[in-house]
C-alpha cells in the first residue's frame, strides 16, 4: 500500500484525470437518463459543458487560476443557456478548494465570492416551484455551506503548508548557522593549539639550546656539570615531546581519545616548576606570591602560566648572558595580577609587537590574544634603565 501511495503522490495529475473521467461518465449517464424530460437540444449543451467541467478537475493543480476562470465562464454559460446543474458541477466545489489552497490570493478571493454566490444564482435561475420562499432560502444556505467549508479547508491547508515551509527554512538556516559556528570553533581551537605549540617549542627548545651551549663549554673542564646539563636537555626534550603529542593528537581526524589520555593543562601551581627549570638553565628568577592563593578558572590559570612562560623565554633569548628576571603573582578579590620584569639588554619594543622575534606572529600578540580571551588587560614595554616589563590583570569573570 505504501508503494501505491507513493505512486499516487508522484502523479497527481494522473489521479485527477482518473476522477475527471469518472465524473464525466456519471454526468453522461445522468444526462442520458433524463433525456426525455430535457430534450435532445439540452443534452447537446450538457455534454460539452460537463466535459469542460471535468477538464477543470484534471488540470486544477497545473493551472488553478485559469481553471477557476474557466469554471466561472461555464457557470455563466449554464445560467445564460438555461442548462440546469448536473453532477459535473461538483467541479466548482473542487476548484474553490484548490484555488484557496494553492492559487494566487486574488484567485482565492474570487473563488470565495463565486462560491458564496453560486447557490443563490442557481436558485434564482431554477427555483423550486414546490417550496416556499423560506424553503428556497434554506436550500440556498444549505448549498452555500459546502462552498464556504471548501474554501476554509483550502485556506487552512495553505496556512499549514506555509508554516511547515517556514519551519523547514528555519531549520535549514539553523543548520547552516551551526555549521558556520562549528567551523569558527574549529578555527579558534586550531589557533589556540598553534599558540600552545609556540609556547611549548619556544620555551623548551630555548632551555635545551642554553644547556647544550653550557655543556659544550664545560665538557672538558667539568664533566659532571656537562652531564647534569645533558640530563636537563633530556628531561626538557621529553616534556616538550609529551606536550606536542598531546596538542597534535587533538588535530588528528578519525580518532576519538578519552579525556584521560591527555596531559592536564598547566596551571598556576606549575609556575614553580617552570621557574625552577629556568633557574636550572642558568637564568636567575626571583618569584613571589602575594595575597591568598585560591582556585581560579582553568582559562585564567592557563593564561597566567603561558604569559610567564613566554616572558621568561624572551628574557632567556634576548636578555643577554647576565640577565635576571622577577615574577610576581598577586591574588586580588576579583582577579589575578601578573608582573614579569627582567634587567637584560632586551630589544626594541616594535620587535616584540611584530611577533616575539620568531617571525611567526606570536610573542606579545599571542599574549594579548590569551589575555583578551579571559577579558583581561596587558601592558608591556621597556623598563627605564634597561630590560623589559610585562604586566597583566586577569579577572575572575570575563567582562561583558
């Protein structure tokens, strides 16, 4: 049965043509049965009018407005030629519904007006001689109701189709918006991962380079110190490799790892380890914490860690051999303050803004992006008398 229904939906004109032929056959049989009372001349008019009315049913979906005009013309012809109503006039009811459901608005209004007048005109043209005036009026009302109901049904179908079309359009628009948002989220995630990779590589590789230079310098004079430097290079390299694997794993497609397989994001507590690593590599760092430490949002903690990491990396790369640095963490009631300073020779502020000396668009630009993501502020620039200074304020809640 489902195949039959699908076939009928795919061939609506064929279905209408079948009912048109069926209605025409009934009309011809009915007209032939009343041939004696109506006469041959009346029968000659009834058959072509019935044929055209059945044609209206066959083509009602293809051209509803034209079929409505044809139906009105045939109705006028029936009244003018005194051709009484037959079964084929049922087509008037069908076209009123069709035009109300699918036709133009002007055609829908015309169909409603014509349907409401059809019964009255027919009763005036062919009154029932055996009924009183009140009886004829009741007949008019009884025959008008189907036309009104057909128009109301068709108009409600039109409204329902428009509503569903609007829902489909809205769903399609929402689907496109979801796809666009997903693309934006993917781009943002890749940008975040790029910043993470920059921080990991810049920091750990710079530590490895400094330690390698020191090991080469003292290899003959102090083998134990060179061995210690090589061990630092090994542990730093493993740490960098682990973080890079974690970040690159996010970019792999077709793999869904459990959250436990990834290394946790660095937080404020790990700044101690970062500073100790810098001290081991030969950079003196003074570290102080002011205020009462307390749990912070993960985004704020990661941003604080990366700012300190980037600042100390730039100090090690550009501060010179005798540079020293200081790091201050200040816990406020509504946020976290960061102050990182060094007394090295530094470099022009413009070079920091151009990308932290790596030519890849990171450095202070990456810091500002991180701070902006948590709604904070960043101030960076050369210190009076030499060195560089980075100050950041990270609020507990993003600014609206």
